[in-house]
C-alpha cells in the first residue's frame, strides 16, 4: 500500500488508489476542510431546506405543535448524520479511492434521507428516511472497520466499538419501523439517546484523534449552511414584497429585519476562536451535542421569516403574534444557546457574559410589536453585537472588532 497522504489531501492533490487508514495527529498543521467534505455539506442543504419548508407549512396552517415536534425529529436525523461523518473524517480522513467511494455512498444516503423528509414530517412515515440512514450507516460502519483493521490496542477497540454501536442502534431504528405507528412517539427519544451514547461508549477508554481546528471549521461551515437557508427565506420576503406591492409597507421591514438577524447571528457565532477551547472529549461532547440547538434554531429563523411573510400577505391562517413568535423564539434560542455552548468560554466578567443572555431575553417581548416584530428583533440582535464589541474593546481583550462579541 502507498504511504499516507500528507496534510491537505484533496486540495489539488492527485488522489491515490489506496493508503493506510491511520489516525491523523491532533497537532497536525494546516488541517482544513477538504473539497469532499464541502461537497458532503452541500448535499445537506437539500435536507435542511426540506425540514424548514415543512415547518413553514405546518406553522402557517395553524398547527405549530405538529410542526415543531416534526421539525425536532427530522432535524435531529439531519444533524446526527452530519455529525457521524464529520468526527470520523476529522480523525481518519485519508482521501484515497475507497474513502471517497464510501463518502459518496453516504452522500447518496443523505439525499434519500432528504427525499423522505416530507413523508416523515407530514405522515409520520419514516421508511424512506430510515432507508437513507441505512445506506449511510453501512458505508460508515465499513469505514470504522477499515480504521480498526489498521489500528492496534485501544485505538482498534474504540473503532470496533463505534462500528458495533452503529449497527446496534441502526437495527433499533429498523425494528421501530416495523412496529405500529404509535411506537415512534415512545421509541424516538430512547433511540436518539442511544445514538448520542455511542461516541461516549466508543471513546470511553481511548479518544479518537479529531483535530480541534478542523472540527471548529467544519461546525462553522455547517452554521453558514443553515444561515444561508435563512438568507434564502429573506430573499423570498424581498421577492414577495416586489410581487405584492399592496403589502409593501409590511414586507420590506420583515425582509430588512430578517437580514439584520442573519448578519447578527453570523457575527455572534464567529466571534470566538473556539478551537482554542477544544482540548479533549470533556469539552468537545457538550459543545458538539449542543450544536443541535444552534443549528436547528438558526435554520428555524429562516422558516419563521417565511411564516411572517405569509402572514403579512394573508396566506397564513395564524395571528400576527403567532407569526412573530415564529421568528423571535428561534432567534432568542440561537443567541442563548450560542452563549451557553460556544461563546461563554471566552467571556471575561459578568457584563460580557450577560450580553447574549439579556439580548436573547429582550427578543421575546418584541413578539408583541405587531408587524414591526421582525425589524425590532433585528435591531435588538444588532444592538447585542454592538454592546458586545464595546465591552470587549473596553475590557482590553486585544481581539479585533470582528471577534469582540458573541
């Protein structure tokens, strides 16, 4: 077999037929996302858009309970499929022919999962979604078995535990699929908890060699993807404003406010050098798992903006307050969870720590501002960024303005 490819494999390098799948070093320099990983992420855009679209439809039709529950279920499947690949790739990416083929198979599974989102959301029919997961899991299990074949000792045992855990939990999903429909209500949460327990179990005696800077970049890129979906929703608002001039005075503030919310969300998330915090699994597990709420709320902001647009154009069967809550609640959740999971590790003093918490809490009363709820939310989010910058500069953190809040 050929020697292992150097750092930066995939960035303009000729792919080799076969290399030894050895663990990458955590201190490897210039470890960055590869084109294959970016391509993998791009395919998740379809699934995120499908989940957001179904949430918009359910909330606009006056069924927020079903919409939010379905969204939480479906988005967990999307998030966890991405997490499984990302952490494996950070530790064992070798970018040879078998690795690329296995990743492309996983991408096919992602697309099948995306195709099954509407059925899962609307009819509680999870057959297609489970099939997509099965395709992804077969490829990923083979990847872990390949890693185990090339490892020894504790590293080999960890890889085997990952493979075994994936098989057992996937069998659980298949069995749940064969049970009556009502079983999903009771079976989803235990199986989701089992999914989250697999990495904890597998790495209990040996930590895989994921790369802090690479992981931070990968999570940042996925954050950009979900915020991009929200930008798309704001674009729909602008288009609707142009097409329905009768409601121009209501739609343009929604479009402008939505854009400001997204800009603020971007600024808040990318304000801290999180790779400096990620030293071991002790920090990484809570941080990585907490991104379920960060990713989910970021994507839900876009769905909320679309709901607000539909309500303003009289296409939604809900009140103005309900439409406003569809924007303010995920915005507040995003701000608070980014502080809890991501940003608080770099805050100095009570004032800096309170910025995002207070900003998130102030967003909720904006729900009662009628048709001005979205632009007011945008102003609060922008004000939160401004206060964070001011406090960081005054506190002498030494960080540039773009990294002085969050």
